[in-house]
C-alpha cells in the first residue's frame, strides 16, 4: 500500500471517543484491533472485550460470549452483558463499516461479514466454549459464524432476528419502505432517519444519553454508508447476491444441536413473531422468552442480560471452572413431586354418561336465551356424538396431535364440543377468553403461535384485521364470499358432517387417546399482574385439575354447575356435571345480575353456583329485582362458591340470605393450579379475625408452604410450614401447570424452589394449618417500620364506615417505602369510569390513617378517593396495585398522571 493510499485509509478510520464515557460502558473494555478481512487488506475493528476485567478480578472465564449487533446499532447494544453474574469473556464487535470500526468503502455481503468475523476471532485466539449472541441481522451473521466454527460452539442466543425470508413473502412494511430504491439512501445515509426511527420504537423513550451514544458513530453521511449497505443486502429475492448464503444458514441452523435461547421483544414492527415461529420450526429444542413490552431494541427495553445470565448457569454446562461431568439443569414439573391423582382420560365421563340410559338424554350443556338466541339444551348423548364427529372431521381435515388450536367461541355447546374434540385427538387447545379484553386477547393469540384458529364470526373478523396466525375455521358454514373474505377453510358444521359420514360408513374415530404427558391445553391467566401468561398443562395435569375441582366442589350429574364466570363452564363436562352460563356479558362478570343468575339456577334445579368475586356485590344490589320464581331458584341452590380473589366473610353471609340452603365455599387457586385450598362459611367463622383473608386448608393431594421474606420483602431460601411465618405462598399438587408458554425465565422463577410452584401471592399458615392470603408478594410494603402486606392495610382502611373498597400501594425504595391508600367510597363509586383520584376529605384521611395505625402499626402518607379502583378485566376484582403505585408516585412528585 503506497503512502497516499495509507493516508486515505487513515482518514477513513473513525474517531473513537475513548476520552468520553459511554453510559454503562467501562472504558477499560473498549479496544481496537487490526486484522486482515476477506479481501486480504488489514482493517481496524472496534470491540468491547471484558477479558481484562476478568483478569483484574482473578476470574478464569468459563468461556467466550461472541456478541454480534445488527443494523443500525453497534457493540454498545451489548454493554449489559458485562456483569458480575456472567463469568464469561464478553467480546462484542462493531462490524466493519459500522459503529467505531473502520469505514473501508467496500460493500460487504452476508458471507463477507461471516468470513470477516471468523478472521477476527482467529486473531483474538477465541476457542471454545463459545456462546454466540446475535441481534437483528447480526443474528444471521452469528449463525454463520456458529456453523463455520461449530467445533467451538457451546450455545446460541438469538434476539429479534430472522434466519429466512420465503421467496414471494412480503418483507415487513418497515423494511419494504426502507429498501425501496428511491427511499433507501434518503432514509439510511443521506439522513439519520432510519437510525432515529429505530431508537424511537422503545416505549418509554430511551434516556437521552443512551440515544446520543447510538447516534455518535453515525454523525455524517460517509459514516452512515454501512447502514445503507446493510439494508441493501437484505436478500428478499432469488437473484440477490446474498441469497445463497441465507439459504445455507437457514438450513444449517437445523443441525446445530446446542443449547439455544430465543429472547424476543414482542412489539417489534420488523422481526415480529412470524420470524420467531420460523426459528422454532428450525430449532424446536430452543428455550424461549418473549418480552411482551419490549420492541426491536429488546436489549434496551428488557432485562435480556439477566435472562442470559440465568440461562448460561442452567443450560450451558462445559468450559473452564465447570465440572467436567456437569449437565444442563432440567426442571422436573412440580406435579411430579406431588401425590398422584387418579388417572383417567379427559372426556371419558361424557362418553360414560352418553352410554348410560339414565343420563343419556338429560342435559349436559344448557344455553340460556338472550341477545336474539332462543337458547337450547344439549344432552349427554348428543354432546358425545358431536365431539366424536368433530374429532373425526378434524383428523380428516389435517389437524394433528400436537397442533395448537386457538378456540375463540362463546361459551356454550359449540365451545364445549370443539374443546373436547381437540383433547380427544391430542390437539393442544389454546383458551384465551374475551375477558382479557381486545388487546390482551390479541397478545395471547399471537403469542401462542396457533396452527389453527376456530372462531365465531366476530373473532374471525378480528383475526383477519389484526393478522392473527393460524389456518381459520368458522363455527357455522359461511357463504362463499364471506369465507373468502375471512380466509376461512371450512366450518365446524362441515367438519362434524364429514366426520359423521365417515363414522356411518364404518370408519370409527381412529385415534388413540393422547399420551398423558403430552401437552393438552394452554390456559391464559387473567393478566392482573402484567400481560396474561399461557399456562401449559399436560393431559395428566389437566385431568388432575378436573379431579381436584370436582372433589372440592362435589360436582356430579345430579348437581350441575352454574358458571357465572364463563370459562368455568368448560369444567362441567369433564366432571360429568351439566353446566350453564347465565345471560351476561362474559367480558364483564362483575355486572352479573341476580335475575339472570336465578334463571340459570332454575335451568338446572339444585346446582352449584360459581361467580367471579366482583359479581357478588352486584348480585346483592340487584336482588330486589327478583320475583317469587327467582327467589325460589336461589333458595334451591345446593352450594355457592367464588374464586379469583379472596372473598370477605361478610359478603358470604349476605349471600346466605339469598341461598339459605347452599353451602357457601370460597376456594383459593389460580390458573396455574386451579384448586389449592378451600373453606366454607362455618370454617371462616371458626377462624375468626386475622391478618388477611382465610382461604382454608389444602384440597386433597395439595400441599402449601411459605418462602420466608427478608426485611426488604424479598424471599430467602428458607421454606417453612410453621404457623405465623409470612412470605410467598408455595404450592405442590399433581394439578400444577407444567410450564409457562415461551416465558423461560418466568417459569424458572416460579420453580426456583425445587418441587414447589411459587405463586407470587403472600400469606401465612395458622396453627390449624389454614392459609391466610395477604396480597401479592411484589406489592408487599417494605417501610422503615417493617414489612406490611397490602391486605393488612386495605382491610384496616375498609373498616372505616364510608369506605367501599381500598387499594394500598408503596412508593419509594424498599426498606423506606411510604404507604398510599386509594379508596372507593359508597357515595362516589361509579363502575367502569376512569378518573383521576383526588385527595380524600380531611376527616376521611384522618379516619383511615387512624384505622390503619391502630390495626397494623403502619403510617399512611396519603389518602385519595376515586370513582373505581383499577382491576383486571377477567375477574373485575384483582386490584392493580402496580398502577396505583405508579399513579401515586407521579402525583406526589407533582407530575400529572393519566386517569386510573
């Protein structure tokens, strides 16, 4: 190279701002290295290398993490990987033409970048074990390195990337615009619009110093040319120069049998779940964690580095400092530690009752008249035949065991038949009910990656509009034009007809009962503590859950189930109990009226009655509208129960006046373990007053323990069943869910005590072995005076005569938190009306402060009143204390918060 060329090259080298610190980056790990690239020319790389820090601390690295950024970021993206609980050497590179690495003026294709990276790691003497980490198009480059250096590969982490783009398949809209020839230079190099748009995707916005750090290496057009070239190298068509390399990587990743983690920002407008689904098809053994509130820059929006740290400890088991015979950590399901439940195939009671002359023609499912529907009754015989017909039709149409089927059907006979047909053939039923709300339902459906979607017309219209995945099946047969417009292949009516014809022609339902340890269903939580989570149940666990509920509620063919909380109606058939849903808005269970409930009770005679906790007050308030027939129906109810949130004893006593012969029962459970404990009204009276709400003793085959908390409200490793110890409630039972769907770290956290499911609730056991629930563990109030549970404070506030309901929240750092109480008053209560809380009247503030101090010893900083407290949509009862804490913190800081 002559002197003139050398001078030009030096002019192309970036000015690395080593004198100015980048947020979160120790200047000692920033370095440069000159290495020949694929052209044979020496090129200067910039990288972050934590090796010197480890040496300084006397730590022998367990291996190397090789982190490769995409477009338009650089190594700064991975600064969070350099942390004490990751004893690995972290090498995060700035790819050539990007970040603070050299601008060479060369257009680099995908294979060039892979080769350049291998030449760099050779120069750095990187040897196995290596875990590659990639983001965006850096994910593809990291896979290329992994394939070419698989002898050193120990694991792979991919975040918001794509490994394949089908020919003819449209690029994401954001990339369609960016790759348009007329728009490409203007958005990527002439201006910094592409970079600024990427940074703007994070909500809340990234701190200004972080945004400035990402902008710093790309201040001129010449320095942004690499961004333009990166976008131009997207191989969207068959003739693109990088297409052969992409095809090689897409096929090659199938053969990388190493521990793999996919960490995904769900709100990414570019690399959406469609790319995650493709990766899972290619690497089915991968662990997955989807971050619901994160966007494209998932490393900025979520604690990905913490997830990687946990994953490395559990899954990658080789390298220096690790025992030679170490094996990756595997989790035994909590259910495997418990006393087993009697086993039977789900749905067997339906077939048994259909074959029983006494019960065959009795109602199994009752649909109440309302909203233009005349109502109907489905017998056990007809239900069983319908299930078999649909199951046979499903198999004939191509639905196979293990396929995920999202069921979006109004509770009733159709939903029941479709659900049990799925369970019969081994398809995995995805149950996300309308009670999640439109946004929650959309997240649940998209996040469950269904192969099939079966829905009513309203759901199909939503699926079409919002791009929900899955091949679509309607409930009723639709006109040709409607079918085409909604992308519907067939209908349940057609599947049942074809299945019936096959069976009449002598082809019985030819499907073995599913394996007991195969996935059976994905049931979504209420979303009261964050985005709804999919709880995955195997057939063994789901059968055990049905058995536990049946034993607890004493359901049988003679005692049906009135499901005032619609999803519970699905339990009845599995227990051989007829079921009915009252005429109600299933998205607003708290608005169930006494007359509507009375009609449903009358339809079954002497049933067990279940409602959501939020409905109790409305039932009592609308009881004046009952006529003589309605009061007689209530009087005939055999039992009454409510679950979803602790039920105050005084409400059960008031309901006793409506249902004098009913056994009043309040079970405690959750989507992850539907029945944990139960207590009746007499048991509540025997328990007397205490801290929290008494929910009784464990149901058969369930065990309860407490994970003790420290002074700041964090659980220690101590587990106890001694009375009086307050901490996180742990559960062990054969009907605990298997795992959370694509929430690897959440599953790990809930199973951190081997053999126990950590519920996230806080409480204690008393001398009689009864459980008292005192709120959520995350909402414990860690004040300077000590630990207080939210229910302690709320119950004290609710003892003030004019208070209808109270919510307690903590603001400030743990250990010195301040308590804020927000009230619903009897006079100001207005359901469903968001409002900004206001300071309570002075006399009410004083009364609440005095009541809380006298009953708990805690001091209350502020008291507000509001029209209605924020609660979950499904139950209308679980107070969103996190929202209260955010609102209170903003208010006390003098900010203007949004309405609750």
